[in-house]
C-alpha cells in the first residue's frame, strides 16, 4: 500500500485509489490520495526538517551511500514492483535499479565535494587587505515532481542531489507509479535520513501539483514531464528556482559511412526499451539515401525479432504501455500516418496495452508520428541526401533534448555535433544514450537546467559570497 509521508510519519490520505497491473489490468495495490491540507502540512514538515537538521556533509554521504546499498539488496522486490505498476520487463526493471544505485552513489560523493572558490579580490584596482570566497548553501525545501517512465532513477536524480546539499525534499510521483517512490523513501529512512527531511504526497497533478506550486515556502521545483505542464510550473514559480526536463522528439542520424553492426542494436534499444516511453527514444531515424535500402532491410529484420508481450515472461523486450488509452493513441497515430501515405515496415499492431515495435517509412512532417512526441515503440525512417539536410531536419523540431549520430568520420562527427541544437549529442550512439554521471537536460521546448548529481547540486544550492577585510 502506498501511504503518505508527512512530518516524518506515514499517514493515510483522504481517500484511496486502486493500482492496476499494466499487462493484466488487475488490481494489485492501493494508493492513498492526499488532501490539500495534507499537502500544506507536508511543506510545513519539510521546513521544520531543514530547520532542525544537524547533518554535515559526511553524514549525508553516509546516508546516501547506505541507501544505494539497500536499493541493491532489494533488487528483486523493486523489479517486481515496476513490472506491475510501470509494465517494465526484467531488463528494464534491472536497468532502473542499477542506475538508481549509481545515482545515489554519485549523489553521496557530491555531498563531500560541496565547495566554493577563492575570489581574486586583489585583481580589482585599489583593493588590498581583503579576501573573498564562495560557499554552497542549501536552498531549503525542494519539490520533486516525477514521471511514470522512470519511477525510481529519475526520482533519485532529484532527491539524491537535493539531500546531498542539505535541503529537505517533497516528492510528488506519478499516480501511475507511486510504489517505487514509496520504496525509495523507505530506503532513505532506513539508511538514517531524519524523517522530516523527506515528504511524499500522492494524487492528481492538477490538484496536488497546483497546491505545491502555490506554496511559496517551496524554494525550488525539479520537474520531469510534458512541456505544457513545465510552462505552467515556470509561470507559477516566478523568481523561485526550477529545473525542467520536458518533451522531446528525438532524432538519430545514420550517415553513409555508419557501422551497421554498431548502430542497429543501439537504435533498437533506444527506440523500444520501456515500450518506447522514454523522452529520448528514437522517434525520427534519419538515414542517408545512399545506404537507406540496405540499412532499413537490416533494421526491419532486427525489429521483427524483437518480442513484445507479458513483461513477466523471459525474452520479452517490449512490455505494455502505461495504459490502454496510451496504446490506443499510438495505434491511432500510426493508422493516421498510413492513411496519409506512410508504409508500415514492421509492427503496427496493438494487443491490449502492448504496442508492437513499429517501423514506418514514407512519412512527412505533418504526420503526428513525426511532428508530435509519440512516446511509444514507434520510429519513422526518413531518408536524406546531404548531412546538412539531416541536421536541418533534426533542428527543425521545437524540442532539443538529445540526438544521436552514427558516422566513422571524425571530422564529420565533430562538425555535425556542433551544428545540432540539442542538450546532448551522442556520436556513434543513439539519442537515448545516457550515463548518470553526465549532465542531462535540453534546450528550446525541452526545458532547461541539468540533471546528473554533480550538476544538479549546483542548481539545488545557492552560491554565497563571503569577504573579509583584515
């Protein structure tokens, strides 16, 4: 059961909602829904937590490192939880656990590295007998609002750095996946975190989220989700801090000198893991016309070997989408593209909430499968004649989170990487290539700010200048 954590105590909500298995659509658990008053109480408790905390950097390091070990010990339990509430296959669930362990470890290390810099005061004319330096100070209460598609690791990317700096955190997870958030909170408390430094509230984003946004005692919002909601958060936050990781239509470019054996497995993984419900999933695959037919034939053959179905079964790569409605929307967009002249090269079918891994050709820029984020295991192959054309097409999207580029030419790689306007450009990797230590975030409508513990701690802390005259 998913309860609320408020003021350091686990409590019941004002109501209870059922949680349903993504593949079988059977009830497997319950989620307590917070009232507006309880959300306000959670903020009050978080403020008390910051005021009462005496944790030093090493204490925070020890707690986060201990939490990472506990997550590792609970691997099987967490994999089962994410299979039920998120529809993850074993591979997806294990990857989520492994990455969460690493994210907490990285956050722990950052707790010991919080330092500022010496300011060259004497470089100014007339300055003498004066020194200056900066320190990093916690902001106060951090609000973490997280999505269903990475219910454990994305949450760790927000909670870990926030705690490493010395903040308290209020967690608002997706209502689709509350149990993963409960598990992480339980682990942190078991690892020795003072309970008031962590709050957890469940419920609909329209009500719970807006209540959190309206409470000006919250100093900073870390959000992963849609661009539409991100804009609302930014407008409501005003002068308070935000980190927004928003929508994406990820492109990956395959040049005429690409290594097919290297590219195809990475494109398959990036396009279809987590049923394509990843913000950096390959949605637009731009392929040089000189190798287009050969590459696509190899790609389609590989896609046809990918198994979709019950995530509890061995060998399944693509499990169910987060809901039947999401799968029906993806199927409808594919059907609309076919009506407009697109051709299905692989997949295109839906069985319940499971959408078969799908490859389309003959698409154009007006089709939803190309111009809107599909968030499903569907990728569209688009030929190009020059690399400049490929870059132009990729950059034409209003989003700019991540792009992939396959080429054997170092000069071309460096030149194109500087021309692609994305938060991250991955050479000889697909768009969905991420290491948890690296900075992660977008430009344009994909938001701003960076995840990655070493980068997030800077954003979740305040730089304070101290000068001394002597």
